[in-house]
């Protein structure tokens, strides 16, 4: 069977010259920041008290932070989305526990002044979350945050 020069050159390019693009490491704070920006969010970056990276952003009018955990050599194994709300009257523990009983995503708690916080943890270890999945993760955080704001009458 005779093969065309085009087919042979295509096969050669596939095996010899076409290296895959460098893999994005999900636990790299730059990659997480890039995904948030690709989602359409403005992001600023600083460090937390432990010296780990921390991102700040805003979604649908609500400020939130992204904390990084298990960081070694610039790569972290998990992140946590977090938002807090300063209420005029403290919320009861019974009320915040209602959220935790009824909702699967987003754990809620009260600070020492009775102000509610919502957090959402994401495991990034072992490439468990790819780019498309992370876009869904951001969207899920958006939904959790919106539902929580309704729950606390924000």
C-alpha cells in the first residue's frame, strides 16, 4: 500500500515534533488565579499570616477570599473559598446549624461576634480538579454564596 507524503509527514509531526503543551499544575496559585480571571473575576493576591498565598475577589457583588493549604515549593494541595458577613444583629447558632444540616456544599459557622461565614473546600491534590472542572467549581461557589446570602437575609 502506497502512503502519501502528506500522511507520512503528519505521522512524523505527531510522533517527533508535536510535544504536548506544558501541563498546568492545579495547586499552583498562578493557575488558580488565572482560572478565576478566565471566569471573569478580578483578582488580587497577597499572603496570609502563615505566608501562604491568598487571593481576593468579588462575585455578584460579594467579596471573598481563596486560601491555600498544604503548600510546598509553590504548589498547594487544597484551597478554601471563604466569605464573611458583618450583620447588625448576631445570628444564632441554631440558625447557622440549620444551613449545615440542610446544605451539602459550603460549611457555615459564626465568628466570636455572631457574624456568619461560609467556606467551600476544594482538594487539588493528585490533579483531582482539571480546568473545566474548576470552572464548575467556581460556578458552584457562586451558587453557594448566593444561596447563603439569601439564607442570612443579606
